[in-house]
């Protein structure tokens, strides 16, 4: 995919992103693919169907990305965000993942699910979108007339020193190889894929679930398609081929003026789907009066998913407006949105961004984040469940301790409430 001008290449980049995003929105809505719902089904009903669909999406993405990387057809090492970066921010992965897991439980879904619900007419998710976007934006961008961000004010001083600098990239292949990680990445990718597929398809009930299978495969392929297109766009200039970010770095030498120049270079790196940071980018785009230099892959993907979900809602006649049940429901969604905006920014991604896209690179930070998200969400659901069942009898402390006992993290002798 080689183009004569930067404008043509950027246009193709955005249009291909939009098309893939629309497909993603249609499929997620049609199949009811929901990562928070997957955790809820496991915790509350012992149903692993949607969790297996999630794992199938991971397996599909891991396999296709692993093979394409081995063939030199995708770049998943120098990416935005830097999943395989040399610095392992494990403390931020853990804390951010837990916070995000709590938030998506309160908000009834992750960032991607909020976009799907907006497309289906859910007014509650518009509030979640707005609050999440504001907090995600100011986690990495300074407040007006200030050089401070939410991250610098509340997290930098005590979390940043905990980061570990590695001698290699942080993906599993690079960590176990002594030199060139190419073969190790391929072997590990195939092993992980085989293990996930064995677990996913050993359940007869899942094998008969067309929607779960469709959702898992198409979502995994959508992740891969975005990696492929963002890795393979080039511009011919001075008889050489430049990637988008390479052209940006040489802009003064190659371009006649600044017309059409994006505001930030890193948003031109190879990338795939993640949704919390892009929702924050959307807030910045609106705040800065729709400055075209702020249009990014992430911004396009947000509106593509919403539009795809909207199309399916119309085709399936499922579009309907939905409002808050009561003031408590409103507060839960607002708190959830704040937690998601803060948590996903700390962890460098959400259930899609780290839980599928990041995992497709086999990055250690993505694995840590995914575990933390599932833990935070499952713990929150169990606490909520015990508070509902026991009402006034169950203090938060009792529900919390009992939830940890249920999760086998505390001995049974510490149980505060009878199991229900």
C-alpha cells in the first residue's frame, strides 16, 4: 500500500480504519460480545460461553499476528501504545487494571461496550462516554493554564519509580530468547493459540454457539486487520518509501508546508483497537474546535464502532432509548466512567486494548493487566451480590472478606457471610 502523497496515505489509513471499525461495531452488537458480561456470566451464573468467545478472539489475534509478524508483514514492536516497550510498568498494569475492572462493573460495560450501547440508543452510555473521555484526556494532558495532569498529581511520584527497565522488549518471546526473538515469538504464539483453542472448543455448548464463535473470530481478525493496515502504509518521496511516522519525522525535508500535518507523530505508528484513550482523544478533538490535525486512528475507530452498532440496531430493529433507572444508577455509571478513564490510562489499555490487542503481541504487561481487570471486576460483582442478598446485615468489610474467600484468596475460616 504505497501512495504518492502523505495526504493520500493518511486518507487510506483513516478510511480503512473506519471500515474495519464499522464491521467491529456490527459484529459486537449482533453477537453481544461483552467482556464485562463475560466476567458477570462466570461469577454469577457459572456460564463460560462469552468468556470463551473472548479467549477465541485472543487466540485468533495471537495466531494471525504471530504468523504475520514472522513473515515480516506486520510491525507490533514499535507501536502506539508501546505494548512491547522495554519498561515494564507492572504496578500501573495491576492498579490500573483493578481500577478499570471496578469501573466497568459499575458502568455496566467497558469502553467498547459503551460505544456499542450508544449506537443502540442508550443515553446512559453517552454520559459514560463524556465523563470517561474527560478523565482519560486529563490523565495525560495538562489542565488548562497548568502543566499538571491527573497522572502527575496523583500517581507519578509513587508509581513511576516502581517501573522495571528491561534489557529486551517485554513480550514473552523476547524475554525467553537470548538473541533474535523471531523464532521464539512464533513458537510461543502457536503454543498459546493451541492452548486457548483447546480450552475454548472442548465445551460442547460453546461449539454449538454460532454467535460466540462468530464474535470471537471476527473480532480477532479485526484486531489483526488494523495491525496489518497500520503497518503497511507507505509514501514514495525522493525515490524512497517512508512509513507514515517516518515521513512525519522528515516533514520539513519532504513536505512543502505544514498543511495536513497531524498534531502528534506517535498516533501514526502501527496500532490496533483500544478505546479508552481514543475516547479521551475525542474529548480533546471537540475541546479544540474540531481541529483536523487531531484526527487519529483512535478517533476514527470510536465513531466507526458507534456507526456499526447503530447500523445493526436498525437492521435488527433493536434500537431503543434507555435512561437511568434512578439516581443511584446514575451515580454508579458516573463513578464507573471515572474509574475506567483513570484505570485504563494507567494500565495502557482496556479489555480490548490490553485484553486482546496487547495480548496479540504477547506482551507481559498486557497479561498482567488482563488478570487485574478480571480480578477487579469479579471482586466488585461478588461484593455487590452479597450486599444485595444480605442488605443491612452485610457491611462492606464483611462482603469484601467473603468475596475474597469465594475467590480462594482467603481461608474458608474467615468467611463472614453464608454462601448463597
